[in-house]
């Protein structure tokens, strides 16, 4: 019973920390990391353990599916050079730099273990960065780059991680032995992901109810990961390509109710996974510190601090220099239709066709923003937790040092960079042309034009009322200099007032006992869906 009560207390504490983080405009993982520190020194904390073999599957499969579902293939294609530069180049550079630093500080650590540590701390966490960016206007291209990086850098770092763990377990490693299997695994993953996605899209036709469809989503996330692992493929690449393919084709096959509910469930699940990760890592830090001899405290602190400094400086050194910005693609050509405006918002709105000019260079300010948005989080923790604690030859070499260093890097980057990113972005004053807003306004005008066409020939009073409302939107778009429709329908405010009055009346009927709870809940649901038919408010 104590463990259950403790878990409930941890979840409530995490909710309070997340609320505080939102209030100050900080990434909530930063506050969860601080909570992990408290757990590490708190007496009487239950000794929770997770099978290392389950760590990557449990934490990464749903996180990658969630991230992949929100990724725009079009935008990634436009910005593929900076994304590849960060997701592959920066990860490789960070891994090598960290391995060198650790080897210099700890002479007898196997080079494979040093590389594993480098791969663990190399990939930044998008959840932390994007939770800050949600509160600060930022050029859409930077947000796209950070999203794309977070989706692909996990694959790069975990491929290195797997190779390092294998080398540490076998005692030897030759590139000629693993290269064929490695290339086959990458190519196979790029094929298997879409194949799994097609099977999933076929299966959801037979699962219409929301609860079952959401369970199927999670089962697919874990199932694809497990199947890829069993087949010797890259689980990360397989899951990512699976998620991107599903996101592309599922909207036309999914009913509105399951879709709305699944968004809320997935957001909650990702939050709970972050809480679990920081609880588990904090639960291990205390015993690790207790096992250290007095003369090891300073040496371990030196390694952890040096690695933290290394990951921050390597990212800055990779992004900031003008030559680095050119190489990594901040000035890379994005294909914009000939004859169209070079404004990135217009380019996005027109869909990006072949041929054309390059968009404006984002400049050193944007480069510094990207370099400082390198907070580590869930992936780093999952990689540390996944290291074997025991085996035929004992646990993973220097596991305690690696876990302690990984947590230090996560804590340091989340607190130092996470808490300063928002004021930094405000100071840089990076302008956003709001290409997404332009696309929404233009797409809304097109959509309501199609809606009017679908009602032609229907002379019923309801059809006339709908045509009148939609026509007002289209007329306002025609008068707009860029052809953008307004953010809400003309009847939205009146609809909300009417629904609010209906709610109050039904609540009164329930209080007086004229209708029972069963009838009330049915009516409440009807009113909810009617109100949701109005254009969503900004705060939702």
C-alpha cells in the first residue's frame, strides 16, 4: 500500500511541478529533473527498478510515434540539410567529443563504454525545447528543424549506442563485420515501417470505438518496436517511418471522436512517461552516490561536469560559426515556385514545387537559438536505464558513472538552458512570418468554398443558413489582400452563448430532480460536441 500511495503522491507532485513550469514559461521536464534530485536524496523512497531490456521499448516507442505523427514530411524535405546536419553530424560530433573527454579523464574505461556514454548524452529532447517554444514566437522554420532533429537524432544516437553496447559485451568490434548488417538493417527499417503502417491502417477499419482504437494505437507502437528488434532492424527508424506513414494516411480513415480523444490520451501518456523516467533515474542516483568511496566523489563530479560542458559547447561550435551554418544547411536551398514570393510563408502556402529561389538566411541569431535549444531529456534517461546491471561478465562497464553522468547532463541542460531559453528568445526578437497561420487562413477559405459547392441545389432552410454562414467567410477571404479567411465562423459567438444557456438550463433541471443523471450526461455530451463544432479558441 505504501508504494501505491507513494506513486500517487509522485504523480500529484509532477502535476504541480508541470503547472508551475507552465506558469513561469519553462519546460516542465526541467522541473521534473529537479524533482528527481529530491527523490535521490529523500529517505524512505521505495526501491523501484525497471528491467533494462524494457527501458528503450517502454519510453521510446510511444514517444517516437507521438513525435512522428506531428511531423510534416513536406517541411522536413524543405529543411533536410539543417535537420540532417543536427540529427547526424551534431550527434556524431558530440559522441566523439564526449568519448575523448571521458577517456582522458578515466584512463581505464573501455573506449566502447566511453562511446556509449557519448551516444546516450548526444540527442537533445524536443519535448523540453518545444514546451518553451510554445510560449515564444519563433520562425516556423526553426521549429521545424528542431522537430525534425529530435525525430531523427534518436535513430543516429541509438545506432551508435547499440554498436557500443555490442562491442562492450563481445570485447571486440570491427567495422567490416557490422557494416553489411548495419546497412541492411537501415534499409530494411525504411521498408518495414511503411509496411507495418499499411497493416495498421487496414486494421483500424474494424475498430470504430474510441477505447479500442486508442489501445490499438499503443499496441501498434510497442508491437512495431518489438517486431523490428526481433528482425534485427533499427527499431527507431522502423517506428519513425511507421508513425510518419500513419500520420499521412490515417486522417481520412479515422472518425472525429476517436481522434479527439486519442490526442488527449497520448499527451497524457507522454507526460506520465516523462514522470516515470525521472522517478526511475532519481531512484538509482541515491544508491549510486552511496556506493561511491569518498575519494570518488570529486572524480565522478569532474567527469559529469566535463561531459555537461562538452555537450553544450560542441552543439554551439557546430551551429554558430558562419561556415558551420552554411555546411549544416541554414542557407540551404528550399525549393520555391518560380515567379512566387521568396517569403517562406508564401512558399509554404503554395505547397513548395520544383525549381526556384532560396528563402532568406535565418542568420546567427537563429543559429544561437538552435544551439541553445539542446536540452537533453527522456531519450538520454532511457538509454542510461537500458544499460544492463548484471550479466555473465558482470554489469556494463562503469555503469554507475555513466548513469550519474547522464542524469547530470539532463539536469544541467534542462535547468541551465531550459530556464534561460525563453528570455534568450525574447531578447533575440526573431521574427515569425507565421506561415502556418497563412496556410490555415488560405486552407479555411478553400474548405468553406468546397462546403458551399456541396450545398448547391439544396433549397432547405438549413442548407440556406449554412450557405449564408460559409459565404460570409469566403467573402471576407476574397476581400483579404492575401486571400485568408477569418479565424472563426460568424455564428461561433452566438453558438457558444446559446449552448451556455442550454447547459445552465439542464443543470437547473438536474438540481431540481426533473431529469436524472443518465439523461444529464447524454445531454452534456451533445452540448460538448455542438460547442466543439465552433472554431477552437486559442487557449485550447
